[in-house]
C-alpha cells in the first residue's frame, strides 16, 4: 500500500499497524463522497420544494388580487394534503412537539422533534452507523478490523464537522436556500454534534483496542505521552473536547445558563478543532478542517461586518428603553443605517452598558419613519439652498421597536435600569444585528394569526402589512383574524399605540377581526369588547371551534401562524391536522426558542 494513499484516505492512525487492506482506504474516500452527496441531495430537495412553493404563492397572489371568492384555492390536492397531515406538519406521536418537557418550572429538558425531523435524523444516524461498518470484514484479524473501524470513523467524524459548523451559524446559507428555520437548523446541528462525538469516541476506542491487542496498555500510555509526536495527544484532545461539548449542551443547561453555555461551547469547539487540525497534520483530511475553520471565520466576519455597517457612523445606534405595564419593555432603536422592515423579522440586540457583549434575539414588532428632529423645521440646507424631496427623504430615519418580556438575565437587568430611571425610560448606545427571517403571507386568502403573551410581537407587523395591502389591492388576503391570548388586560398596553394605528387604517373593518382571550382577569369588569370586530373574552379559546369557523367562513388558501407557548402550537397543530385533508391550509410556527 502506498503511504500516499494511506494518508489520503485516513490510514496510518498511530503508526506501526498491521498491514491493512488497501481497498479499505479507497472505501473511506467513497464514504466521504456518499456523505457529501447525501447533504447535496438534502439541500437540493428542500431548495427545489421552496422554489416550487414560492412560484405557486406568487401565481396565487397575482390571480387572486381581484378575486373575492378564490374557490379554486380553498381545497387541497389530496396527495399533498395527506403528506402534510401525516408527515410535514405531524408531531412524532399524537400531539406533542413544541411543548417542553419540564422537571420544574425552571428546568426545561427539551422538546420532541416532529415526525419529518425524526425521520431525517434517524435516517442520517442510521446511514452513519451503516457507513461506519460498510464493507468491514469482521471475519478478519481483530487488529485489522479495529484498524479499519478506527480509520473509517475518524474520516467520518471529520467530514461531519463541516455541516456541524455550517449549521451552527445564524447566517448559514442553507437557511436562505431551504427556508428551514434557525430553530430546526439548531436541532440538526445538535444531532450532527452527537454523531461526530460518537464517531470520535469510536475512533479513539478502536485505536486503543488495536494498541492493547497488538502491544498492550503500555503502548497506549507511551503513545499519549510521546513528546516527539503531537499525533496522538492532539487527537485525544479533540475527542475529549467533543465529549465535553456533548456533556455541557443538554437542553436544561442551555436554557438555564445560556451565556455560560455559549462561552463554554465556543471554547470547547475551538479546542476540538485545534486538536483535530494538528492531529491531521500532513494528512489529506486536514483540508476538511481548513473548510470548517473557513466557514466559522466567514460567518463571524459577516456578522461583524453587518454590525459595523448598521451601527457605526452617523451618530451610531441609539436605543430608547421604556418600562411598560405587565413586566415588559419597549425598546425603540434608531440605527445608523436601518434596513427595510418586513414582517417576521428578528434581530439581535446588544446594549453594552447593560449586557456587555451579549446579544439577544427579539422580533421586530413595529417600524416608523421618523424625521430627523434637527431638520424637521428646516427647508434649506447648511448652504442656504432649498432642500428637495429627495434630501428630506434621505434625512428621515427609520426607527424599529421591540417589545421585551422581563426574564431573569439581560432582560431583567434592562428592566431594572429603566425602572430606576426618571419616568421609567432611558436612552443608551446599542448595536443591532440583523435582519434575520422575514415572512410574506400576502398570497393567502385567509390568514389567522395566533399569539400567546409576548408572541404578539411576531404577529403585529403581519396585521399592519395585510390591512395596508388589502386597502391598496396588493394582496390576496380577504379575511384576517388575530387571536391573542394574554394573562391580564394590562398586557394590551404593550401594543396599544400600534393597535390604535392599525384600527384607524382605511378599510380595516372589511378584513380584520381581533379576538382577545384574557386567561387571568382580576374581575369580569375588565372584560369588555370595544366593537364587533374587536372582542374580548375571559378564559382560554376553544381552539378547534375557532379553526373550524375559519375553515367554514374562510376564503381561498389559508395560513394559520402561531407564536407563543409550545402548548398552544401543539393544540393548534392538532386542530388543523383534523381538517387538513379538506382545507388548503399552511401551518407556520415560531417558538422564540432553540
Ligand atoms: C427568534 C426569536 C425571537 C424572539 N423574540 C422575542 C420578543 O420579541 N420579545 C421577547 O421578550 N422575547 C423574544 N425572544 C426570546 C428572548 O430572546 C429571550 O427571552 C431573551 O434572550 C432572554 O434573555 P435573558 O438573558 O433575560 O434570559 P434568561 O432569563 O437568562 O433565560 C430565559 C430564556 O431565554 C433563553 N435565552 C437567553 N439568552 C438567549 C440568547 N442570547 N439567545 C437565545 N435565547 C436566549 C434561555 O435559553 C432561556 O430559555 C425571542 C427569541 C427568539 C429565538
């Protein structure tokens, strides 16, 4: 066997091995290709799916602009409806998907993946197990088998590091191509991580088994402590770092100590990559580690660049933080260079004076064009020349607002600072990174938006966009229902000014209905419906009844979107799936968590 081939295919792990079958090294190269093609196929299928549906939505919008019945679009294609009901929208078993398993109110130990997610993850896991032993002849000598397993799993662990690192980034291009949410990307990232750890451990144990079988335990110790070679101890360092990452990342730890988890995770990942990099010195597989590092550096640089572009210069980004009733804050940011606001976007907020470098995701709930106060009363520029319309538009600044619910970390500190400030508000420097996400619901004849508590921040921009689109004749939407479940009427204050604006928009009575459910009213006097299109009820909604009503009275294709608790998502999914074979309805969920 040529040494070059051995190096190319991952052989030679540890030196001094029994002769191995040269074809085993070629098979390892094949395994890398198979895994690579599986990812390409996965991304390709989902990208194609998105493209087709993008086209369908576009055509539907155009043909429905002047169509008030949209009957053709209200019934689903039988085959697709069944696929949606039993696979795409299905929970793993009966109902549960987003509702967390909790040991106590503070300890969250995770959620169950959906049926499609489970199918994909178990499929990929099974493929990895299959490929790890593919064409390994277990009838051969113990040391040969151990050597082959060692090389195979080593090669597989390294190649799986590429998607592992790619999917960890919030700017990963696969989100754009496939429209798979960052939340799901995180789930896949966690499973790839588990697979890499298992492969790294198998690689290490197969090496130990080989050494012990051929030379004895003393050889294991000698190889690890060998000062003349970095090969073994750096490999061991990589495996130990990967195992540490597995141990420190269960849901309970992630959710309870997010910042500590994140710092530990980044340091652990850097040590693992450094270990594997040196371990693979002069080996072909090192190129894959270059790829991993390049992906990481590109993602971080892109994030930094976006932060600099949006926030540096032109007076920087300022945030007005204001206390609201019901343990919440309104944070209004005026960015140095704002982006075009779209419903469904979120951004990461950093306020150094409160949370140092930490950044937290919040949904963009509202945007407003504000004229720069310094020029509001000016009609001439500094040189005394009259300002034209373009000059004035350029001087306008877009402000964007978040509603932030008080939790126990950064949001708690921010709340306390605002609460102690004069009039319950203060202004500070901030950095906003974004935008991420964005959704267009204009192709649906019927849109039903559900929110629980702070989840309303995700839905308010859709309401404004669709009511405006209806009045302008630029959307297919003819029926829009917002269902908001809150614990107390004081939560209405979070969006009162924005709702007042929406309720005064032209033709909003023709399209918008708002149902408010107050689960813990202090007295029945608090519950009163301002009008027939804005109704307030005590208690929880009957989800199935509301979904059925929407199905009967709805127009054309429908979309039900939810943002709030996991339990609400699960109950809605259940109610929708009961009707999915008779109703052309898309279900979209945002969980504010990963
Ligand atoms: C896409 C998205 C949009 C969101 N939009 C809103 C919104 O509009 N309004 C709102 O009030 N909340 C929103 N959240 C939730 C918000 O990000 C967290 O409540 C906030 O980061 C908690 O900060 P904390 O330090 O006070 O949290 P803690 O009290 O320490 O933890 C509370 C929870 O927040 C999670 N969390 C903490 N820090 C982060 C972080 N940096 N990134 C992600 N999760 C974190 C923890 O895992 C834990 O589950 C959104 C979350 C996501 C993922």
